[in-house]
């Protein structure tokens, strides 16, 4: 077998000494184009709109809450139930049956969380 190295045009057979070296100069750096300071533009953000004068202030209640996620690995499973037009209640019953059957083998005793459609989450025990 022979190997040819294009940079050095040297040929070496297997078993021969590879005690040769070739010095290849580093590539010549290409200077980056610069814009003269007088041509540089300054970013000016658009002005904010007025707060308005019509309407009234209201209290708004948002549906959110703080969640504390335990440390560890969280697994996401995509669940495919056919037919896909089943009500969430039926989907939950199907997933509950599957979880019960594989509780120890797959979920290591942890209770996974299902959104009723296609997302199932569990964490390592």
C-alpha cells in the first residue's frame, strides 16, 4: 500500500520509516474589512407609543402558579393513541392501564404525568 500526501508530494510505503517532516507555512491572514468611524451608524430604537387616554385600569388575574421541579432527569414520551379523536377521559384511561402494566419495569415506581392527548412525563427514581 502507498499513501500520497498532496501537500508534500511524498510517497510512503507501509513499514517504511515515517521520520520525515515538511514545514508548511501558516496561511496568510486576510484582514477584515472595516468601516471608517464616520460611516458607522448608531442604532436608535423606535420611540415607545403613548400610554393612551381612553379606557380604564382593570385588575387582571392570570392562571399561573410556581412549580418546583425536583433535580434529576425528566423523560418525555410522545403517546400515540389510535383513533386520535378519542376524548381525553378515554385517553387517560388507556394511559392509566398502560402505566399500571409497566409501573415497575419502565417507570420504576414513579407516577408519570399525562396531558390527556400525547405528552407523558416521568422522572428517574
